[in-house]
C-alpha cells in the first residue's frame, strides 16, 4: 500500500474528511483532502490522525522517520500498519 492509500484508509477509518478534520483539529475538511492528494499528513496532525484511525503516523507523514526516529523499524523487525 502506498502512502496516499494509507492516508485514504486513515481518513476513512476516522469517519471521512469532515470527521477527520474535527478529530485532529485541522482548519477544515479541504486540508484533509489536500493530505490525500499530496500523500502527506503534516507532522502536527499525524499523531492525532493515528489515534483517530489506528493507522501509524509513520505511514502518514513523509518526515516521520526524522521526527519520530523511535518509530523507524529496526533491521530484522517486522513492519506493521
């Protein structure tokens, strides 16, 4: 699954763009739609979307490995969504 698909899945699990925007404190649903289009959830919203959807923030945010290095799978460790 590519990053855009992960974001679409997260938004769907959170109840759609409007509900996801409310759940994460985004300015509006258009912001959430832009995340889907660009394939990136800004770091300030990724943890809240992770909580609302169950999809790991490292699958939602392009900068996740740099911002949250502790979430980067270690060599030999299985990767889970």
